[in-house]
C-alpha cells in the first residue's frame, strides 16, 4: 500500500475515533466546564447535524444511542474529510496563482 494511502486511512481512523470519543464524552458529562464542552461540541456539530436530518427526531440535541453515535461519527468524519479536501484544493489553485505573480 502506498504511503499516501496509509496516511489517508490513518487520518480517517483517527477522525472517526476522536468523533466517537467526543460524542461519548459529551453524553457522559452532564455539566462540563464550557471551555472543555464547547470545543468538543463545535467539532462534532457537523456530524450531529447530518445525524439529525437523517435519523434524529425533532427536538433531539444529539445522538444518544450507540447506533446514533456511530452514524454521527461517520458523518462527522466524512464532513471533516471533505472540508480538508476542499481546503487543499483551494490552496493548490490559489497557491499556484500567487506563485505565478
């Protein structure tokens, strides 16, 4: 397997693991300090939004079942991978334009 593919799969696995851990932590901590809870909530918010549109019911704030957490973690991983890919594409396009000037 190529080193680039290994790095990509490692990034996917790490993003997924961190997403699952963040969802579990948010679920377990009922009253965590805002400085700890807010960054975690911001990180998993894209996946929770996809979960809410796909599986979640009205007025549910976050996934609470194992299946919901896994689905939201997969969605969160996919969203962050797409955002990183778009950022790399923009850097390649606009970085090349800036270097030519």
